[in-house]
C-alpha cells in the first residue's frame, strides 16, 4: 500500500458523491491528503470535514462549475500556487439520454466542456506540478460507452471515447517520465437517484452489469498505483462491446437506452 509524502495531495474532481466520493475515501484510508472539487452546494464542506476527522488527513476543498474554461483555469492556478499534487483523478463527467433534435446548445456544450475540455485542461495545467513530484499518477474516468456509439446518447459515448484515446496517447507520451497515466471504463454504477432510475428502465441487460462504486474505486486505485494503463473494470461488458460488430451492438445499445429518452 502506498503512503503519500506528508505534503502531497490527490486532486479529485466530482468528489462530493458517487464514484468521486468513493475515490476520496479509498485514498484517505491510505492516509493520502485530498483536494476535493465539486459543483457549488453539494455539501462538500461536510464531506471534507468528515474525512479530515475520520482519517486525519488534510482535505481542502473547492466548489466550481467546469462549464467555463476560466473557472477551470482559475482553480488550477490556485492549486499550482499552493499545493504539491501527486495524484489527479479526472472523475467529473456528465451525460444524458435525449433525441439530438430536442437538446439545447447548452446541453451539448456542457457534456463536451466537462468530459472533454475539463479533463484535458486539468491535465495540461497540472502537468508541471505532477512532474515535480518523485512519482505521480493521473487516473481518468471514461466509460464502457466509449466502446460503442449509442443513439439518443450520441455525445456522451463520443466524449468518453475521447477520454479513453487521450489517456492511452498521453500514457505513451509520458512513459519515460515520473507520471503514470491510467484510464477506467466502468459500466453502469448506481451512484445517484437519476442514474439508478435510468438503469432500472434498462431492464435485465442493464442490471446484469451493475457495479458498486466503492469496489470500482478501490480496485482502480490499487491498479493505478501499480502503473496499469487500461484498468479493466468489467471484463464481460468490455468483451462484448469490443467483440460485437457495430451493426449488432449500435442498434442493440440504442434500443436498450431508448426507453430512457
Ligand atoms: N454512474 C454510472 O453508471 C457511470 C458509468 C460509467 C462511467 N461513469 C462516469 O463516472 C464518473 C462519475 O460518475 P458518477 O455516476 O459518480 O456521478 P455523476 O452523477 O455522473 O456525476 C459526476 C460528477 O461530475 C461532477 N460534475 C458534473 N457536472 C459538472 C460541472 N458542470 N462542473 C463540475 N463538476 C461537474 C459532479 O460532481 P459533484 O456532484 O461532486 O459536483 C457530478 O456528481 C463520471 O465521469 C461518469 O461519466 C458513470
């Protein structure tokens, strides 16, 4: 088990609940200091306080909306000025199931901004900081959806395919450096009431591959510290999504999620 140097911090985005919170708890148990980031008004203060008291680690926290580059840049500047960051977990992400003709421009922009741009900007801005540490880790959260285009979701799987591709490319680019880059592609997790309701609507197939966020986080952190690049979370879903040809899987996946639209 890796124990961090006293002054190093793990930055976790989307940390107030779900998988992000599970990552935070998993690292706190390892006595790693955390920097928690969430949208405003998600009771992040309460979570930070709880982790600080329970695990005796430092837990500064920041609330901001990633929907503008300026917000992300002002946050990363502050982090670079004040903290040594040795772990960056890009967990924040957003999506939905709607007919493309029914969505607003804001809906499209937010998915691309949070999933694609925030992930890229965070890494780009924190890279010099990560390089200064003796050993550093980046863990990006993609999705099993990265392996299959899906009607009514369209932008979300495409954005997660970006995260997967970006991670593998960056990992190769940094392979001789102190920074190890990992990516996970989890299947459905019951992380919040909205997602839970969506999964319930997907019927048998949706429920079959359900994952617990705490187990996903713990497994991912273990593999991340071992320097694993592609951390396979759900082998069965991955096997089917890479094995099945597009003419079978795209209509099949689209039919499954259509009930949510
Ligand atoms: N749940 C699943 O079934 C599933 C499956 C595959 C992949 N994933 C991926 O796993 C990651 C975590 O998902 P989750 O289910 O735990 O939570 P989630 O409800 O999908 O949301 C992820 C978190 O991202 C943060 N976020 C969303 N919009 C943001 C914005 N505009 N600015 C800043 N932060 C924003 C929020 O964090 P705060 O609430 O802390 O503000 C939000 O809780 C996501 O990247 C998701 O795409 C989830």
